[in-house]
C-alpha cells in the first residue's frame, strides 16, 4: 500500500515522506502566539493504513516497542505515541527504499 500510494518513496527526504502521508506536525502559529502542533494534510488513505501498521509495530517490533515505551514514560498520550511510531515507520521505509536494503532488526 505504501509504495502504491506513494511512488516517490526512496527519492525524497524522511520529512517529505512524513508530510506526504500526513504524519508531519503542522503548527498553528500566528505572530508571537505558538499554538498546538497537529498532523494534517497528506494522503488520508495512506495515513490510516500507517496508523494500523503502527498499532501492530508498537506491540511486536522490539525497536519500536522501546521507542513507544520511552514516549509512554514521558507521559505522552496514546494517540501521540501511535502517530510518532507511524511517522517512524514511514521514515524507516523511505530510508530502506533509498538505500535499497531490506529490513533487519539490528539495522534500525
């Protein structure tokens, strides 16, 4: 689904990949007012798929379990943790496509 919905994966930066999936934080700032950050835009169907993948990865992938646990200990809400894991999945997939490598548990 990721490659089908985002054919440019591997040719863009991790930040651009996160923005295209709608997982990049967007600020609601005006002048000196600094508002909350929220995810917005991007490809909606792909974002929903990545959320489902992040739910599974946060429970079964050792490196992402430790990442999610670190955020949980910092007091982050569940939805923020899943969004961060989804964004990390997209940036990992982008990096793997860019370097033409396969996923290894010790590599990332």
